[in-house]
């Protein structure tokens, strides 16, 4: 074999080797991207839910005491959320707590929202998520609201005023199906 053939053969080995390394790397990166993007998407949905539950709690706190009555959850069923989210129809946010709080999120929802009044001076905003679209709750976010002296959990509240407590987040309990 002459020197030119050896150089050409060596180049082929390098080119084929580089192609195999690139193809393998692309496959590994695609796998990481698929797994990583799923986790990133869920994390971003949870962050969005935290913001929305806080908005509902702060809005209800601004309503003042007596706090508005409890609402039905929107959407009514967690299974309605699915993988693509739930788009609330016109009028879904018509309950007094939602209207007083000026809470009417638009776009695809990945959380089910509700207000639960415990007493005239205490209650909680709740968001329950179906992050994987299987129809079962995955995450629950709660923010407590309290007014005046009854607001033992809420922080830094002046007499006669309402405020919100720190956010409480946990994995939602799974029901047996």
C-alpha cells in the first residue's frame, strides 16, 4: 500500500469514527432532552400554579371580612385537565369569591382551583394539579387567608385587615381507582 492510500484509509477511519461519535451523542442528547424537557415542563407548570393560587388568595384577602363563600372547583373534575390543559368556558369564574378576587385565569389551565371558606375570617385558596394528564391529582398547593385576630396563621395583619400565609405545597393524595 502506498502512502497516499494509507492517508486516505486513515481519513476514512477518522471520518467514520467521528460520525459514530456524533450519532451516539445525538441519541444520548435526545434521550436527555426528552426526560429533561418533561421535568422542566412539570416544574414550569407548578411554578405557574403557585403564582395563580397566590393571586386567588391575595384577591380574596382584599375582599375583606366576612370572606366570600366557598366555591366549586374549576374545572369540576381533575380529569378534565388532561395533557393539554383545560380552557374554562365563559362564566366559569362567576362565583362570588372569584369575582371579588378578580380571579379569572385565561389560557390552558393545568390546575383545578377552588376557594374554601373555613369561617367568616379564615379560609384557603387551593390548586390541585394533574401534571401528567392521567386524570389523577399529582400536586396540591394551598395558601391560607386570615382576617384580623382570627388570622393566627397569616403573617403581619393589622386589625380588621386580611392577609395571606405562606404557601403550602405537597404531593396530592392518590385515590384508589
